[in-house]
C-alpha cells in the first residue's frame, strides 16, 4: 500500500482547520443583538479575530496531540532523542505568519475605527492638547464622532449626559427635558455630550458596541445611529466607587412616532413639576423631614414624631 505524502496530509488538515475555524468564527452566540450602525463593524472585526484564534488553537493543540502519540517513548526505549539544533526556514515561517496577521488586523481595526467616527477631525489623541485650549464645543470632539458619510452634518438629536456617583442624568437642551433614561428615535443620528461631576465614568451600551469615558473637566462625545427599536442596558464600565455595580440605566429606542409622543408627554410633565426637586440631599433635611416618609413603617403618627422633636 502506497504511503500518503505528508504534503497531502498537510493540505487536508489545512482545509479542515480552515472550514472549522470559519464556521465557528461566524456561527457563535457570544455577542448580544446588534442595535446600532456601528455594531456590524465591530462584530465583523470580532468574528475575524475569533476565526484566526480558533485556527491557531487547532493548529497548535492538534500538533501537540499528534506529537504526543507519534513521538511518545516506546516501552523499553531508553535512548536519547535526536539532537535538534534549529531550523531557520521554520523560524522565519512562524515569525512571519504572526507578523502578517498582526499587521493585517491593525490595518483593519484602523479602518473600522474610522468608519465608526473615531477619526473625525479633532477626535483622535493628537488633537487633545489643542482641543484642551479651546471651548467645550471643540473639546467634545474627543471620542467617537460622526462617521465619514455624515461628517460636517449636525446631529439629528443632541443629548447632554452627566455621570455622577451613581447615576446618569440625560438633558435634552432643545426641549428642556431632563430624564434618568436615554430616549432616542430609531434611525436618528444622535450625539451624546458626556461629562462627569466627580470621578471617571464610562458610558457603555453593549448592544450598540459603543463605549466612551465621561471625564471630570473634559467634555467627550459619542455619536451613533440606533437601528433596532427596544430597551437596552446602559452600564458604567469604569470602576467609580463602592456602588459602581449599581450605576445602571437604560436606553429606549423608539419609532419616530413613539419618540415624538414621549417628547410631548415629557415636556408637559416637566412643566407640571417645575417646582419639584429631582433629588434631595438627606444631609440638608431636618430630622423630622428625613423621617416623615417612614413614619408608617416606624409605627407612629406625625403628631408623635413632632412631639419627639420638641
């Protein structure tokens, strides 16, 4: 029986590894639903990296297993192994291949970052020193800006986002609405102007594949287009204190009609509550004011509470 050439075995193994890697790399459930224009760009890059990682894993681990069987020590064989001093072509091969992969991924990642709006004029790190001397409008170019096809165009919706320990506050400057949740219409070009009042926070929406730091004293920007109506979590991805894990809210993506309805209802509600505080600092309350909402749980009346304060 004629022996199968090693080159043919290598070719068959290469085809098998390639097929398995591509299938697994593009048929996994590791990522949440795509809900923004930027999400497919990030997922495409992730799938390619996962495909390459699977291929390298199969090659390396497969080679180890084959060598464990083929070159195992036989019973009664106490001789030394063959002396191997090196293989220049092999050294060049396994150095060149990773170099080509890393350079290729680097070029691809730059292209993805550019398509997402990372290279909008003034948004890359080289402009930070210049932008720091300009006004806030220019400072907000730090971050993810407009994509190449929308550069130079104003956003359809601008929202000022303020991070604080431990909440997100969303202000709609054109409508005078302040909310604890982010509401946006599907298909609209949305610009978030991010800031922080205390420590560094990070605004992250996994379904959008977008994350941007909110920095004290430095305004940053995040621009996106939501593509799928629904409710998605907003997570602080930067350790910001003891209750960092609870610093969560949500972004609600409406249809245009639903967003207009929410906007109108919120404006009416905002006018009705102009004289009500959004938040109260407990340290500024008297003891009776602090305990007043809890008198029912304490099992006492308001009169009894008033007498205790005398």
